[in-house]
C-alpha cells in the first residue's frame, strides 16, 4: 500500500485513509488502474522539488480542467466526466476505500477524461500553476462539528488561498453541505480568499448528481444547501 501513500509527511490530515478490508475486485482496480489514472509529479516522493505540473498536460490537450476535492465514492465525479466529455476531471481523495470505489465506477462508466490523485487536495494545489483550474467542487466536506475542530475544515485559509491561486479568474467553485454551521463558515471564509458569492440556494445545480453523503443526510433528515462562488479577477 505504500505506493499509494502520497501524503507528504509534513502535513496534518485528520480524516481516515483506510476503512474496511478491500474486496478482491477493489484491490484489482487499485493495482491495475491507478497506475495509469494517477497524475504524475503530484506527491512529494514523485516530485520532491515541487516543480510545477500544468494540469492540462495530464490530458494531453488544451481542455478545461475541473477539480473535485474529496470525491468519496466517486459518483459525482464520474457523473460529471460522463456528462462533460470535453473536460478533464481531476479528483482527489485520501480514503483508499473511496478511491477503489471510484475506480470501479470509472470502469463501469467507461469514462476516460478522468485523473485520480489518491491523496490530499493540497498536494495538487502545491504544484499546479496559478490560473490553471477551470472549476472546483467541494461536496459534503468533512463537517468537523466541534468548535475546537472548525479550523480543520476545508473552508479555511490554509486550503482556500491555495485553491484561489490555482483557479482561473471567473472560475466557479461549488460547495454542497448539509451542516448549517459549515455553510455559515463557507459564506464567511471563501470570499476573503478571493471569491465572489454568486448563488446560495436550497436547490441543487442543474447538473448535480446526489452523492452518498447527501443520500445519508436526506435519510437522517438534514437539509442540503448549495453555494456557488466565482474566482475574482
Ligand atoms: C464527508 S466525505 C464526502 C464524500 C463525497 N464528496 C460525497 O459527497 O459523498 C468528505 C471526504 O473528503 C475527503 N477529504 C478530507 N480532506 C481532504 C483533503 N484535504 N483533500 C482531499 N480530500 C479530502 C475525506 O477523505 C472524505 O472522503
């Protein structure tokens, strides 16, 4: 598994990297598919100098590049890749069971315009040049409900400033969550990082596909909320 352990040791990651034992088929997806689907030069091991990696080169042409942070089981990422074949969708997820689920869905859908970093979004943001990402998605980020853990949330300057740097002026950043206090912090912290709030709604985007976490939230009676920002400039 060390081959799939891309997180730089200097970085705190508070989530889970491993869950229940992987099925044999999932082990197969990881060993057979991840090698070709993962972008090169992203991990510290691969690129200790942190030389820039232009995300467009991952797809070998000039297509727009979208970034999904924490794709979970990958349903939204595969849906977007299938719906927008002219785009390249890069997803990242440190939870290896989620990566294995995504790889199964990629096989089933037959999408080819995807790239999978089995690690932290910050690894990608470290090496992508500024103005290189055309859209970003943060779906149901880890809520960190305790007040003393709110600084671990993705919507903090540690993540938002690097995200703003790599996003193109005018690029859209979408956040979905079912946690009112997460939405509060999103509204407060995203604009100062360099974004304008352009939409704030209980209605999902037209091209939204409900994720596993959203389904769980709905079953448990929580209410989803969808916020859209645009990178200034
Ligand atoms: C609550 S889950 C939601 C998963 C999925 N987006 C969904 O809606 O079903 C949040 C995911 O974000 C991932 N995550 C947390 N911090 C991350 C980071 N810094 N970079 C990439 N993914 C991260 C976690 O591993 C977890 O799988």
